[in-house]
C-alpha cells in the first residue's frame, strides 16, 4: 500500500510540475514602465616629457573626450496587444531625461528633458524558457515578477545595447514594467492642504 501511495504522490507531483512548465504567460493591457540607460564614457590623453627636480618623466598634458557617455531615465506607459500568447505589438509614450555622463572641459551633453517620446505597432516576442524578450530590435534578458493566472503583472528586462544616436556600443538598458490594475472599492485620498 505504501508503494502505491508513493507512486500516486509522485505521479501527482510530476503532473503538476509538467503543467507548470507548460504554462504560457502573456502580456496584455496597459503597463507603467521605467527605463534606465547608461553608456560608457571614453577619453584619451595626450602626454609630454617634462622636467622635474628629480629628472624627466612623462606627464598627462590634456584629456580628450571620445564619447561623453549617456545617462538616461524615462517613465511612461506601454500597451501590449497580443497576437498570440508570447508575441504581439506594443504602443506607448514616455518622458525622458538624458545627458552626458562625463564632462571634459567644454565638451559636454547637458541633462535635458525630452517629453513626448512615442512609438506604435512595435513588434515584441518572448520566450520564458530561454529567458529572452525581443523588442525594438534588441533581445533582453527577461524575468517576470507577479503573475495573475497567466497574465504578467511585472516584467524586468536588461540588455547590452548600442545607442542609436551616438553609436556608443558600451551601453546597458534596463526596463521595469508593471501592469495597471484598477482596484474597485478603494476610495482615493484627496490632499486637503499643507500638513
């Protein structure tokens, strides 16, 4: 009897894990997102031989920027419209603050706001078992946070990228997207003034 019970327990466990492994997740609806991009800064130096009280030595005479690097943070909304469980199109908009990460002399890219960035009909696809998400020509490493049923509530993406504006190929891009869920029965708190 113990052998039959153990076999039944094992069968139930295998079936439940097989079902979990075969689970398909989907992205659908409106998500708030934050994107962070950072690109490496590069510079070269010029040097000359200089005389010191103890002799001659090589010293840096100037620092020359090659890439000022980029820091960029944006927030916005993206709406996923699935055409299948793991693919579809996305549309969205964001407000971005972007600038250089390194200032050398007068060569700089000052922080500036770039509101109203938008896109539409952008194809996306993902593979949970491979841990990849492809969007905008970039393949990201993927991790899902909360899942309700088969609907992804939070997605985390990270990739090494190339900045299209500068050609800098030493960039990292990280995105967190959280599905908007409208709660019913919650009364919003309205501020009444200074406290």
